[in-house]
C-alpha cells in the first residue's frame, strides 16, 4: 500500500514538472548540412561540423586562420594577409622530435612532389615549441631533412598565437606538461590541414600513413576546380 502511494506521488510529480515545458535543444546538435558534389566543406562550431555553401554564406563560427604574425625560417614575417590568395597545407610539429614528426616529415617529402599543380601553394610547418625552435633551429631542421622546396617553409612565433590557431581554429590536440622540458611531453596532432585562398579550413587529413594523403591529392584538385569555375562566372 505504501509503495503504491509512493508511485502515485512520483507520477504526479513528473506530470507537474514536465507540464508546459518545451525541451531545449542545443542548435549545434540539431543542425545538419547536405554534402554538395564538387564542393569541399567548411568546418564550424566546437564539434568541427562540416558545412557546405556555394554562395559565399560564411557564418561567424567557421574555422579559419585569424590574425597571426609568424616568423619563417627565412626570418621573414608572415601574417594572415600574406597568406590570402594562396592554398595552404598546415602541419604542426616541433623541430627536435623522435616521435611522430620524422614520419610525418618523410611522408610530406614524398607527397609534395606528387602535387601536380603547386601554383599559389604554400606548405607551412608551424612549430608548437616556439620558445625553443628559433629561426636557427628551423634551418637546422631543414638541413637535417634535406628540405629544398621554397614553398615549404617552417615558422615560429608567439606561443599564445600558435596555440590559439592550433587549438581553437584547427582543433589540433596540443598541450604541454607544465614544468617539463622533455619534448616527448608534447601531445600533438598527426593531421595536415587544407586551407583555402580565403584562409578557411577546408579539409583534415592524417599524415602518419599515406592513405589519407591520396584523398588530399583529390580534394586539392576539387577545391581548385571549384574556384576556377567561380572565377570564370565572375
């Protein structure tokens, strides 16, 4: 009898608390976008949701290169304005590494010559250890790996700017263990990021292996073809 009364009270409580209350949904979890053939997605929100548009409709939360000022291995300043009008491949690395970095660097060395159209293409290796990776260290890195390509540059700069770009624009998993100087304490992404001429992120590819780089070759051409058609319409 007591149990029955308790159940009745519970049911009445649930009915009164739910009455006239509409469920609230996070719009990020309810949005959906239909893929468009021949168009690479943009990426938006904290979840890196793919977003397609063909009419220059750019929401504020699209991932892109924001205000930056980096220093290249040639000791030249590179800002987001200098990168406009170019296709970019972005890699995060540190110059003295015995983990993922050598494998990714070798894969990129084999990959870059396979890109048929390298016009207006810049490959940026951005150090995630800028306090140690000076211009001199970056050039030492190039020498050790025999990097000759002029359009593949290594950059250093302000740590906060670099980490902001990596974490909040590209979703790269980068962190350090405070108080430790061992470079193996860095956790960083193995991804290569494709960025368009307007500095928007358009593709993410694993560089640890080679399979995803095949997809990158195709999608770089897809992006160029779409831009070419858009330019002809103008």
